[in-house]
C-alpha cells in the first residue's frame, strides 16, 4: 500500500469508528453500574483534564475537519460537547459520511500547502500540509482518542488494547 495524504482519511475514519465503539461500550458499562449517560460523559481521567464527552467531541471535530483543511475544502462547523451518546453517534456518522466523500484528487498538489492553525491561546504555527496532517494533527487526534479510552479503563470498563482496533486492522 502506498501512503498519501488521502491515506489519512481511512485512518481518521477508523478513529471515528473506535470512538463510536468506546461510546457504546462506555454507555453499556455505565448502565450496568447504574450510572446515567450524562454522568458517564462527564467522567474524567483526573480532575483538571477534560471529560469523556469532550474527548469524543474533539475526535469528531478533528477527524472530519483536519482532512478537510488539508484538502482545501470548507471546514465543517464544530460539533459541540453538549450532546448525549445518540448525538455523538450521529456526529460520528456524519463525519464518516463526509470523509467518505473526500476523494484522493482533493489532496493532489496539497503536500506543501501551508496550514496555519491556532492552538490554545497564542500559538499559531504554520507548516506544510503533509507535516501538519501526519505529525501534528494525527498526534492530537490519537491523544484525545487514547484519553477517552483511558477514562473508560480508569472507571473499570471492560475494554483492552484490542478495543482501539474496533474497526479492524
């Protein structure tokens, strides 16, 4: 398999399907424990970190918006964190549909296109699209996906490493 910027569309779709799997698994675990869905979405790994629902929101936003930005397409508006499990699952389905519509041709000649992105407050790097997508964007996407996984594991959800490959290898 050759690797191109379009390869990341599949990688990001896999991350979305894993996020969906974590949502479903987390909701089922919470129900078994008598915990409301809203409380499950507010679980945190540690007090000063953002909650599970926030992590899923970021995965939804990044997985869709980052390839759109690199392909030079209009970037979808942010999904908000004030959703329930069904709302997040709908956002994931929408993001998967959007990714499926991005063809390899949309990335043609985009490897060196400058991408500027504001991180938090005061940090606005510019880098070539290929570096931005393969290093910065993908690292951030997997940070939030792994944090969501870690939150569920810390609460005792019956998941393991294999659950990070919920969409297959």
